[in-house]
């Protein structure tokens, strides 16, 4: 299971906040030193304008509050990231349904769903990873979501080897008008990849963004 690359962004942000705090403390100490020197050496007949120093103190206070707010936000983001990590990792071993045409043929079955807005007749075409047509047959699609399972039978009469296969539906309604088909596939999550920041589920080598997942259920 690949769960690398989950903390680099948060660590970098935290480091920036730490540097900001350090710089603020140094500037504040310098400001107080200068203020002390100026007060000691001021002309009693022309005292310094206290409002200017008050304004600067107010600005320092505002910056300090902003840094504190940033720290609190970073803590919240880190907490949420850790929570999301645990949630996504729990998908391993679960069956998901996600938008897409490519599914895994394994143990004599590859599973898809086809959703149409009206009843239609269709021709199913299944191709291997090289783009060669392995199987085709006519099917009837009811309005709504239809399940389709392929058992690996090939046009040659044999059985296709396990692996990735892509399905397509050419559908028409009763008047011969083309009907759009939304296709999704089902498979079991065997890995979660965090290398690029956004969690990517892996189903038999197929990369599935979380945004593509439609259903999650127990496998079996």
C-alpha cells in the first residue's frame, strides 16, 4: 500500500509559520530597544508623539494575532488530513463503483453498469488493453441503471485472460435514435496512492479519483 507524500505540504506551511513567529519576535524586541533609547534621549521640550508608537504597537499586535490564526488553521487542516487519510485507507478491500469504461476481468467476471434515460437496444463491444475487439453481443437496456457482467468469453470461443478490458455501448431507442449511455465499472480497491496529494484508489491497476466513485460497499 502506497501512502507516501501525505505530510510534506503541512510541514512546509508549519515551517513558514514558525519563521514568521521568529521574525516577529526579533522585530518586536528591536522596536522596544529603539523605543527605550528614544525615550531616554528625547528632548523634554519636544516630546515624541505617543500616537505613532501606539499605532506601531497596534500593528505588531495585529500581525501576532494573524500568525496565531494561521497556526490554528494549520492545526485544523492537519487534523482533517489525518481524518481523511484514515477514511480513504478504509476503502481498501471494499468494492467501489466508479465512472469509467475499463474494468478488471478476474475470477471469470468483469462488472459494469450502464445507465440510460430511456429504454434502448444496444450492441456491447469489449476490447482488450491493445484495442482489439474480444467480445460483442446485443443487449436490451431498461430505463435507468442496468448491470452487465462479462464472463470472459471471447469471439474465438475461448476464454480471455485476466486483465483490463474496456466496454462500449452503441444504443438506440425504438425509433432508431441514438441513446447516450453512462458507463461505470465495479471492482475491489487494493491500494490507495497519496503520492500526488489527492488520494487515488487503485482497482487492479486502474487509477480511480475519489471524485469518480459513485458507490462503496463491502466486497463479496
